[in-house]
């Protein structure tokens, strides 16, 4: 599937959660994991983390009913976890996006997007939630800052998101 089909999802600057909710009455969030661990190397630099420095890593699936739409991977440096982002620890199966877009003090940096293939750890993690194998997946990454403390979210779009009748 070419870039044109994915562009509206990759470049939308609004809340992905709200967009999915508008297109799926059975929208829900399923927390897969939240633990202290090492970020993927390409995540550390924008967060100003040193090599092998740990962070809180949260992974969720955004679903329409039982159909996975997006695999979301959030990295919260430990300094932010104890500071302005401490409320994120108790989100459970609630959407992080709702929290991020509700607070006007949170600054969002420009989106980055790219194709991931089987060599990328986030492709491997997201692929576990597919019914049939794919060669690549599109992802976008956002950096959010509150009180000079960043967090980073990578959203990996699964093919089923294109099945939604989208009304952005």
C-alpha cells in the first residue's frame, strides 16, 4: 500500500485517539506493557538519554472492538516520570492521547514519520498483533514536552486502520 493511503493518518496533528473514536464506536485501549527498560537506540537521542540509560516504556494497542488499529510505544525518561509526567503511571487502559491534548501547557514538536521493516524492533513488536504477515508498516513519532521534560510516542499503524471509514 502506497504512502498516499497512509498520509492522512501520518500527518494529522490532532489527537489520534479522538480521530479513532470518531471512526469507531467500539474504540478501546489495551495496555500491553509498562516497565522500566532501555529505549530503542533511535529513541534515545531526541530524549537526550545516554546510551544504556533506562526509561519507563509503555506499550498499548488502540483497537476497534477486537481489531488492532495502532501499536503505540511511549518512552518517558525517569526524570519526567518523577516530575511532570508522574500521572502517566496510573493510566492503565486509558488513552495517553486524551491526557496530552487536554493540557495546554504541553508542547508538541513536529511529527516525524517513516516506514519500518522487519529489522526495526517496533515493527517486530507491532507485527505480533497482525493476522497476516506484512513486509512493512508506517509509523509516526511525536515528542511532547511539559516543564522542559520530554516524552516520546511512536505510533505504528496497522493495516486495519485503513478499513475505517475516515472522517478526519
